[in-house]
C-alpha cells in the first residue's frame, strides 16, 4: 500500500490500531490480532480545524489517542465513539500509560490516575521539580523528562516508584530527551523514545542519540549504539530494530562502558587550575568525538558549578 502506516499500536487482548499520516481523519482497527480489519473515523473527522494524531495507546480494551491542540480522547468501543479526556477543566497532550494497574496521564505539573480504565480520574501528585514534558513506564517504574526552568530547551531525567518522590537519573544521558531544540530556528522537535527492561538492566532509546543502558538502577547511563531514526523493540534478550527497509537484531550486551566526569570553568588566569574565585559554567555543551568522525555524537550539558557526567563506549578512543 502506498499509504504506509505511521502509527501502529496493539494490546495483549488482540486489539491492533493502525493510522496513516496521509489519511489523518481515519484509522483501521482489528479486534482479532490483525486477521480482519474495519475502518473508523477520528473524533475530529468533521472538524474544520487542522488536527493531527500525535500518540496512541491501547490499555486492555481501552484506546487512547492524543492530538494536536493538547487534546486526548478515550474510546471503550473499539473506536466507534470517542470522549475527550477533561479532568478539572485541564486538557492533555500526553500519552496515557499503565502503571501499577492504574491508567496515568499528566500535565506540565500534575499527575492523574484512574482505577476504572479512564472513566474517572483523581489527582495523584503535584509535580514540583520543573515542567514534566514526558512520562515513560516499565516494571511499575515512572521515568520522567523534566525541564528545570520554564524556557530551558533541555530536559533532565528523574525516576520514581510512587509518582510522588523523585530522584535524579540523568548521569550519562544527553541533554535532549523528549524534545530536540534546534538553535537555528528556535523550534522544539519531538523525539521518539522507547523504554525497556531485561535482566535487571534498563534501556532507553532516544531517536536522535541512539540507545543507552543503566546497570545500577538509574544512577549511571552508558551509550550502547548510535543509530538514529530507528524503531527498537526488546524481546527477551534480543533487540530488534528497523533499518534501510529491513529488520536487524542483536543481543543485549553483557559488558558496558564507563562514565567520565569533570567540570567546566572560566580559567581567568590561564593556569589550567580552578581557583576559588573561578566559577563553574552551567549549560555548556560537552561532547565526545569519534576519531573517524568530524561530528560530536554523544553529548550533555553542564549542571550547576559546571559539572558534567557523560557515558562512554567500552574501550572507547573518543575525544572529549
């Protein structure tokens, strides 16, 4: 079919939903694992607004979709009818997740949960660390991408077991997590992300930065592979990824890299040492450059006092 599917989602109950970017008002759905299909209309089908699908999630027999205009919809009848998700007059443009047998959705500063498959919602917690741009979940763990300042173009990673208490989980990761800031035009570009677990390790795929692993429950992340614009899936211990019109696979590694750290400061007397009056510099980009490439490929931003932490490949010969 020349109209390739851009959105495909499925549930363990056998529901499969597929939508085409070239046909934004309609989608196809299967209730038997893809054997038979029917076509349906999105809730904005008859609207004069230019609305586009952003995210889909199927939790059990409930379908959620998020669209432009900060709107999220719910269907309990396989897409026949839709209800806009409105909680306390708030609107959402985040994907709905399943966590601890609850459905979860968030705004910039609040997390809501539902115990009845999205029929009713309650405030779970206020989020006070910054602007919560995105949530991911695996193994009943919440993993958040957070902008620490209102207009900051970078995100930091935090992790939580209960959605209330959060801890830092960014060491070794690049600055662009859920969004990539283009300094040439000042626009934010949404980054596709995947979150997996296997054998006590966690794996994070960022569309523009490749795939990273943490072996110590989010204290440090290490880069595994710089492959951009690929879709990853993890089945048992094997990663599958689409590339060049085909499918490739590789086993989860048993050995990982190391963490490099340091600080960036303004060396006023040019002696190579940081004196007490020489302050560290925040938000300075620090990158690794492969000897065979002219482009930096893994990078991060300095934090307070100019401190940076960046994961390196195993047996790397990269230049910092």
